[in-house]
C-alpha cells in the first residue's frame, strides 16, 4: 500500500489534500482520483469545473499523474 495525495487546482485556486489515501497500485489510485473529481463536481456549486486538474502525488511530493476534470466529466451536451 502506498500513501498518495490528490490535490486539485485551476489557474485561480488550489485545494491541497492534507490527509491523502492509501492505495494499492496505480489502478486503485486512478479509481480514487475519479471519485475525488466526482465528489467535487457533484456538489451544488456555481463553480465551472472544466478547467480544474487533479494532481496525484506520492509522499515525497513527486507528481505521478494528473487527471483533468474534463476526462471524468465528459463533453458537455
């Protein structure tokens, strides 16, 4: 198991994940990242999430991969 952190940002704001999550491999990290994005975007808000990016980092602060919110949200209809 590995401790990873799931930070979210756009050009104006940053949400830093202070707690992180224990995951067992990159597939589980990807699934957790998707759930994090869904938790942000499912809340009633005036925020336009299309330009947000989720950054997945290890406990050393090295970025492993990013997930643009648009990848989870899909294209607008």
